């Protein structure tokens, strides 16, 4: 995968350091705008995190552990953490209580979450081009689906670890490489006439979409945030089944290839089961083992809900104005 295009002076300097044999730290000037919506910040952070995922052509794999690049990443993470706290604290404060009732608190967070109506719009009103744009946005995460959550496996123990392994077994194809959920999504992209290559559309997705992915990497890569990545997983799974039913219906309405509906149909049933696994068998058991993780579980769930809503609202706002939700024209479609 090639490095994305820079979107400002910070990402330009970060990308230049990535291609050096001996990277130097890049000072980070906090943007005046919301960091979650700052294009320069989010694309730079995405690239720094991708060193721990698939890497880039022409970038030394050892740069994943470059002290200079990790120093740069930590500066951005500190600002991102502040932004996440600002987004999530009111919702978390409303539901937080006895750690013994974390499952009920997660469900309350989910019930209270803002729903911009993206799934309903795609089911009933979206054009085929808008639906393709939606798939482009989703490709940033779904082509590495569940990878950030898998980093939690060696960081927990007991019943929560067993339940997480059970959930991830399904996500990773249940023993069948052709049923990996990331592979199913790549097929869905092909079925919609889009490029299935990992990272193909990073240059055209806006900052809120990158922030969705970056928050998962932020939580997953840090053992101290293991509660947050598992709370994120719980919210993700609990808000997937019904929207996926609507996404499938929308793809059917628009006459898309069965490969598109296959991906979403797979998640209608699977995520209804995964919801209970993630909330009760993973998060509830995790907090029983270590009550100090209670609040971070809730923060992770609220982060998922808030950032997904922001990204969905950005798409809908653009479409309602007759505009593309992407930064530029999508890359050339493939047959």
C-alpha cells in the first residue's frame, strides 16, 4: 500500500519522516478546529497507526517501533484523548454507577445514542452512487475488520478472554478463509464495482471516517485502554444487526450484486449473537475481574457511538445538499 496524500503541513512532515531511514520527531501544533474533523491530523495519525497494521511500500517495517515516530504519535494521541473525553463524558456520566451493572449501563448508552438515520436513508432513499460512497467510507475499517479488537486477546484472561476468542473466531471466518469478514467486504466492494484493495480509498474519505478507525487503533494498541477497546466492541456489535438488515435491503432495492447483500446478511444474524457475547460475556466479566476498567469500558462504547454518528451525519449532510460525501472523486472503479 502506498502512503496517502498529505492534507496539510503536519501530515506532509510525518510522511517525509516515514520514508527516512532514521525518522525524527515531528512537533504537533494542535489545530484550532476540532481534532476529530481536522484532515491534517487524522490522515497523519491514520498513517502512524497503519505501521502496526499492514505498513506501506517504501517504509521500513521497523518504523513501527521508531522512538521518534512513537513520540509524534503520543503527542497526537493526547489531543485525541481530550477530544474523546469531551465527546463522551456527558453520556458516560449519565449512565455510570455500580460496576456490577456495567451490562445495563452499556445498553443504556446505546439506547440514548444519537442516530443520524444513515441506515434508514440507505435502505429507502440513497442513490446507487451514494450507496457506493457509503461502501467507500466503510472500507477503511471493514477491510481490517476486528483486527484492532484482537489486540485485546493477550491483555485479558479468564471468561472474558474465552468469550472474546469465540467472537473473533466468527469474525475471522470460523475456520474458513473465504468467510473472513474482511474478505466478504472486499467481495462486496467488487460487487459494487469498487476497488477491493486494502487502503484504496484512504485519499478520498474525510477526517471523521478516519477518526472512527483511529479511535479503534488508539484503544487496541495500548494495554492501558483494553477496557475501552472491548467497550467499543460491545457498542459496535450491539448497533450492527438492525442497520445491516437495512443496508442489505437498500442494496437489494438498488439492484446491487449479491456479493453486497451477502456481507450485510452475514452480520444480521451473527451480530445479534455477538451483541450478547460482547456485552455480557466479555465486558461484564472483564469488569467483574477488574472493576478499575469499568469507566474505560463505558468510554470505549460511547466513543464508538459518538464517532459513528459524526461520520454518518457527515455523509447525510453532504447528500442532502446534493454533494458527494467524499473529498474528491473516487478512484477509478474496477469491473
